[in-house]
């Protein structure tokens, strides 16, 4: 306990006095450390771009013209070694037809990740075990772990989880923004359906533990969090979440639960989605305009169509403006979680290409700013290394070890 207080109080005191911003040049020490450590992000929604005509991960893109935040050139520039690339499936109708549609969508997204890796073997490599990460970095490639966000593709056949595992998936998120067959969401307007996990959800957690997959609580309700801590035989992660104490939002988590997570060996990976960081007014007209915008933004949009859509998005933002979180807002969340959980139980899961990004840190090209700020806040080189990837890999190793004993 004394060691925890010593490491937690120093950053807290220094954080109150530092005035560093993301656009300040990182120190030479920060740049060297950032280059040396494994820099991982636990929630990369970039596979949403893989099927878009004309979009190539080896080319440098711009967020203000095609909305993308992650590509190989910017990963190199920002020192992002890789992380968990997401098989995301939106929650559709919970009918036999809807379940089959989700099943097919999930498998297509999984295949698209593997195809991206196969098409670019000099730049990317699929990682299946925690220890693969250091080897892949040493080889000069970017690391591709695979995760599942929303288990709805498994509703028709939960045994498909073993197929996902065989094809490389190593993390399972149970639910997204609406309740599904396995768990309650933190943001479903109808409220809880299962009061946590459904019977099928409990069985899915047990199967993930058996396979050696990490369980991801992000997007699930507080009741799901409590039940996962009780049921999972290995530590869990929150792949892209934040602290409720800094900004109250259903997607964020309270300090008491963050402490329980740490006590169980888990890790919270801090999100950078603006609405989860600061108060954002609910403007019905903006919501309606954005809904129509996203319906028009299909995966088959050409580069020219994407540029036109970018113009439309700027017009919506100008007509219905809302505040956007800054790098300082993001660091408030990260430093608070570090104070509460301790540096052995925190990581980064910014939700790049899934809505994340703040003013001053709009894409992955400037991640050294976070390393610089953590050093300015008093964290040691070893603690920064743990935050950037060591803690997440520790949870992976625990899942692997438990599965190996079965």
C-alpha cells in the first residue's frame, strides 16, 4: 500500500502544476522512451476502412478528408506498434434473420483483418500470444491482435467463438450500445433486460475463459461488470472506457469499481471519445443530421464521395456546434484513472476510427505527447512502459496460462 501511495501521489501533485499540451514538442527523453517501449492500443476500429474503395493502409490519409486516424505511415510517425484490431458488428434486429446477418458481417470483418495482414507481410503480422508482440516489434513490423466488439455475431451459434479463436481473436467484448442476447448495455434506452449477463452470456464467459480469451467489459452495464469480476477465472479489461468521477456518463465507470478491477488484476484502457470526456449538449437536430449522414457513409464510398461527405460533416458541425474535448481533457481522465487504479492497472484504448480523438490529438501521429506528459507527471520509465502495453499483455498472459492448465 505504501508503494502505491508513493507512486500515485507524486503524479497527482505534479499533474496539477504541468502546463504541457499535445502541440508542445516532446522531450528527447520521451521520444527515446516511446521508441523503445511496446506502444499498444487496445481498441482500433480501423478495419472499418479495409473494404472501402481506394483506401490503402500503406498510404498516409487525413482525418479531415476521409475520417481515418490510423494507417501505416501515421503509426510509424506516432510510434504506435499496434494493438487490438476490432471485429465490430452493429447491433441489429434480434431475429433469426438479424442474427444471421450479424454472423456474416462479423466473419467478413474478421477475414478483412487477416487479408490486410496477408497483403502487407513486410509491415504487419498477426499476433496470437502476448509474447508475439515483442518479437514482431523487433522485426520492424506492426502488431495485429484481433478482438471482438459486440458478441451479436454469435447469437445464432455461440460455438462460433472457437472459430473466431482459431482465426486469431483473443479478446471478447460482449455487447455494444444496445442490449443483446448475452448482456445488458450501459446505454440501452430501454434499460436492463437481463440485470447483467443472460444465461447465454454466462456460458459465453466460461467458454472464453476456457479458450484463453481476454474478457472486455467496455459498453456493458455496471451489473455486467460486477458479475464478470465474480465469474471470470482470469482478470478482465475495459478496452476503451473512462472514469465517471471526471465526467459522468453511462459509458464511464465509477472509482469504486475501478479499484475493484485493479484488486482483481484487471486493466482499464482509457478512451478518447469526446462525449465521454466532457459535457456535450444533446441537440436533436444535430442527432438527426448525423443519423442521415452516417446512413449515407457506406463502406463502398469512393474517395471522391468521402471528400464530399467530409464537407457535409463540417457543415453539420458548423450549423449545430458542440464542444470537442482537448488533449488536456483527455489527460485529466488518464491521470485520474492512474491515481485511482495505480499504474499497474491502466492502459490506452483511445477508440481510434471509432469516434475517438480530441483536439490536439486527432490521430495516432502524435502519441509521443502522451508519453511526454506521463513523464512530466512523474511516472517512471517502467511505469510508462506498463501503461503503454505491459499491463494489457500481463492480462493476456494470465488468460493464456489459465487456459493451458485446463
